[in-house]
């Protein structure tokens, strides 16, 4: 039996699960697989890179007749990227990590659902103010990008649910199986947004050794120093959580 939540009803999907729009790894094939599997696939936009979108968007539109969306990092969006993506008819655009205000109006004016990911209460209030249709509450367990001074998923999700009601909330961070999704629903969320678990799939655009490392790795093996090593130009508030590696130790 499928679970019905405000999220599944809003998008007409079977499962209260969304794919996190992971930069270069949530490409068209993974987005299509999640949407065709009954969740909401969200394509990573790789900062709106036109070549990437020209390659990956058609993979989505050719292979899905179900709802799908695209995610952007708000601090890094290339000029015109949101408009270009909207022309392909996504059902949702997700904005994370930065000020959603410059883009929210354009998304909502197009009739596309606006999803905003937040890592603290100030961001949650701002998401309500810009008219988010769905708010993703990201706890510090989240892999990849996250906020340096965030809170754990378990305590963070319910306070966001209460703060932003009646806007539906997805829980994100450390959710990787049915028990995690059930916990998200118990916290008052309308579903879960899942990243790392979907990276360890055949469809994700990662080297098989990365998928294997995720499966074999342990939570205590993770680190947040990658941004310094790779010279990230993003806001220092939003860090990247990855598996440890000799390169990072160095
Ligand atoms: C490799 C990786 C890359 C990510 N890139 C993005 C991104 O580009 N935009 C975004 O909104 N979130 C990104 N995220 C964060 C997710 O949106 C989400 O909050 C997180 O994956 C949830 O936690 P989980 O990985 O434990 O499922 C990324 C996550 C991972 C693991």
C-alpha cells in the first residue's frame, strides 16, 4: 500500500521520497530512475552549467512521463540558468545554500513548485516568506553540502515542521532506508529527501569505487575539510561532508 502525504498529493507521486539534486552525480539517469520508481527525481544542475544541462536534461525528458524537478545552489546559479531549465517543464525547482529571493519569484510565476532547502530557523522563515511550496529541513547528518552550524536531523525537523506549518516539510540528512523514512514521517515531515544512499546506485554519475566506498564506509569515517583542499569559492557557511581520504588527511 502506498503512503499518502501532502508531498505525494502535491506532486502525484507514489512514495514520499525525493532524490537530492546532487551536483554532478544526480544526472538524468538517476533522476529518471527515482521518478519512474515512484519518487520525485530532482536533477542536480551543477551550478547551472549549460553543457551539463544540455546533456542531462534530455535524458530526463526522454525517459520520464512522471513528475521531476531540478535543484540549484542559490549562491552559485549562473545567469539565465533557472529560466532555461523552466522551459523544459519541471514540476519543481529546488533552491539550496544561499538566498532564494532572486529566483523564487520566477519559479513561482511559471507555476512550478518551489522547494527550498534550509539548515537553520532563519533560513526556514525566509523560505516561508518567499512562498516555498515545500521546505527541506537538512540536518547535519547530510552528506555532500550542508551548513557548518546546522543541527541534527532528529531535533531539527520537528521544529521546522512547527515553524513553517502548513507548508509541508521533507526531512534530509542521514536517511537511507524505510526506517528512516518512517522516522521522518513520525517527526511530522511529509517525506524524506535522500542523497548519499542514491549515490551508491548504478545510475549515479560516480565512479563505481565511490559507490563501493559509500557502502563500505562508516558514519565515523566522514570529514568536512574538503572545501579547503579543493579551494571552494562558495560561502564558508555551507561545507561539504565526504568520506575521509588520504588526500584530505594530507
Ligand atoms: C555528493 C552530494 C552532493 C550534493 N550536492 C548538492 C547540491 O548540489 N545541491 C543541493 O541542494 N544539495 C546537495 N547535496 C545535499 C542534499 O541536498 C541533501 O541535503 C543530503 O544529501 C541529505 O543527506 P543524505 O546525503 O544523508 O541523504 C548533496 C549531497 C551529496 C551527498
